C-alpha cells in the first residue's frame, strides 16, 4: 500500500463553521505533513509531525489546528476560517530517518472553499 | 537559507519531442537531495525522479533524466518522447536534512498533439 488517503476530497464551509480534514497512511511512515497549495503555486508547508509529535509549525494561524492521534492518522481541524484560506490542502508522508533519503508521498488533497 | 528557482513559468512541446525544464538552487550544504515532482491537472503530486548530491552519475527513469551540475547548482529535467500524459505542473524540490522540503515555483508544461 503506497497510498496517502485524504477525506473529504471537497469541502465548502462558512466562516463560522468547524470542520476537519483527515489523512491516513499505512506505509509505516513516521513523518506526516500538511501543505497548503493555491492554484499554479508550489505547496506551502504548514505543519510536520515526526513520531506523532509536532516538529514544525510554519507560523500558521491558530484557526488551523493539527492533530496526530497515531502514527497512521493526521487531522487538520478548521475553525473560523477566512475566504483567503480557500485552497487545496495536501497531506504527505515520508520515512523518518536521520539523513533524509526517501520520498515524499502525497495524497490527492482536500479542496477547501470558504464562503 | 535554501532557495529553489524555476525560471520557466510555462513551456510547451510537441508530442514525441524532447523538452528540458530548468531548476537552480542555492545552498551551502554539501550533502542533499533533489527531486522533480509532477502534478497533473486536478491530480495527485507524484515523484518523477530524484538525485543524491553525493552521486556524480545523473539519475534516469525511463523517458526522464536529469542533468545535475553540482558546482553550478543546476538540476534540469529532460523529458524525451513527450506524451500527452506528461502535461502537468512540474516542481523542483530540495532537502538536505530534517523534514523541510524547499519547492521551486513550478513550470507548467503542455504537450501539444
């Protein structure tokens, strides 16, 4: 199984809603990532979890709250978002090693629209 | 700080022809990894090819090959016998340690039938 599975694929929410994005992998990877991507732009790193602990937070606003319940699952909780937060949210995973030599595996993404 | 530059925002190529996408990077590290990722329209981002900086031999994967010039900090991707399925955004990426990938701004490639 070389898949990273993201749900939902599409999400429309109002600025007062609370929703969550989910990501799952069963490759035994110990590093998991959230990226935000606007159209025709590169992915922007938001968060990295390493061995289920938050290791990188790229100064993301608190209306985005990540959670890693176990080594296979990564969530992104959304609350009080702004229209400019509309984007494709990508989850990725990689083998954790002291000197990275692996590959970043991406999910298909969750396309978020904030009204 | 590491930076990755792709100077060609858009490119096009005739089907069956060869095209080269450019990527330059800036780093003071001596050991690192370089990648080309492909993102077709509305589809998943997938790895095309990767290169370890300590290896002098250029990586090759079927129709995809790289020209890695370490001294010049250049990492170009050559696609031979272009196919319609090669139409996609291509991102060059760099990592030297930890989990911080640096992506270039991307090149939108269109293969024309």
